[in-house]
C-alpha cells in the first residue's frame, strides 16, 4: 500500500512523515516554496520530543504520478481547495482510487463520492502547524493525534481497517469507526470557533461569541436530525488522549484558519465550517447570525490580506449585536 498525501501542510505533512519514518511508501503532493524546500532538503517534523529530517518524494500535481491499484490517497488540503484537487486526481488516477478525507468540515466526502467509488471519512484531532516551508510542527503527546476513520457514509472495510492500523503503529491513535460522520459533525462544533481565533487573535476570548456559535450549530443539528458525539464520549476518546506540549523554539500559535491568514493565503476555510452551519440554518429555518458574521469577516480578511487578530473582540461583539437585533 502506497500513501499519497495530497496537501502535505501541517496535518498531511505530520501524517506523511510518520508513515515514511515507519517504513511505508509515501508520496507527498504540495506546492510553492514548501514543495521546493522538501525536494531540496527533505521534510522536517518537529515534536515535543524529537526533530526528524526525512527525504520524502514530493511532487506538485497528480499528473506527475504513475498511479497503481494499491494507492491510498489521503486528502489533507483545506476544504476550499478540495473540488479542484478531486478533478485533478480523477483525471490523473481514475475513479477507482481509494480517497480518505482527513479534513475539517463535512462536505469533502460529499464532493469526493461524486467522483470516486471508494471514499472514507477521517476525523482529525491534531495540533499541527505549518508556517515555514519544509517545516511541520506537531505539539501533541503522548500520541501524535486522533485519526479515526470509516467508510463514507458509514461502515468499515478491510482497507480502512489497515489504514488505521498503520497509523496507530506510526504513533497516532486511529480506530475504524462505522459512523465516522457522527465524529466529523462533533469536530465541526469545535471548528466553528476557528474563524473567531483568526479574526481576533490567538489569545482573544469572548464567551458571548463562542457560546453563540455553538448554540446556533446545535440548533441546526437538532432541526436537521444530525447526530453527534456526547460530551462523555468525546472526553474519553479525545481529550483524555491528547495533551499539548511545548516544542523548543516554537511556541504553539493558532489553528488552521489562523495559520491561513498568517501565511497570507487569499482564501480561508470558513465557508465549509461556519458556512456549513449557515447553510443548515437556511435549509431548516434556524437563524445563524453569529456564524454568518464570522464567515463574512474572515473571508474578507483573507481576500484583503489582513493578518489574524486584526479585529477586536469589542468590534466583533458590537457587529453581532447589530446583526442579531
């Protein structure tokens, strides 16, 4: 089995590095300065306990790959880049590829199943950072992250069972799960906060905004009949398994959306996080002014090149009062 990691940034880079370290055949797809750094110097993975310098093959596009029936493609790009990636992947590798969506949000699997017959969902709980070309940080211990996975829309099969076994032997905690989308909707409840962190900064706090984001999401879930994991199960599987730890010289900064703005990317993932809640609200008659505000705010910040933390909490709360009145 060869692992093709498509979008080898923070999450994909950390997963690909560990798989490669433990003897699996790995191929990375990435772009720009990150690709050039990996091709010239290898991929560097730093964790709280070690630094790895790994010479992993990396290419810029699926068309550079001679695909085989044993390939497993792990999608780890941001959700706004998924559609184009899937088009390129289908053209280069055909529709029989096994595609594992290790991404935030719940729309990537829907996009993939339109083109590929073998689609899997993977919920990713991993504090990974990618800000510097060729360098990926993973702040988690004692395991590198939780990477449970299952068939989309449900079930498990021998392939995803093997994938989760491989990931576990590489230092992650990964189990096959027959109802993986239940976990991905649970992760979405956490990810709707990403836009607030990106807008107001890593250290910003607002109980009002955070509670409202979650309350809107839960109201939409109830109206749509969407199941998610209860708090005790979440605590047992995730919060008791992963601890954040320092990496010398690399303090933990913000999450994936914060990193997108810090790197100056022109797009951000909010349409597939807060926007998912907004869509559910519109479909089921549930007001979602807070999620809509955050979606609009960070999309505009990305479009205009503003850095994370450019918005004050007071200004955001004031705007929320205005749109909620």
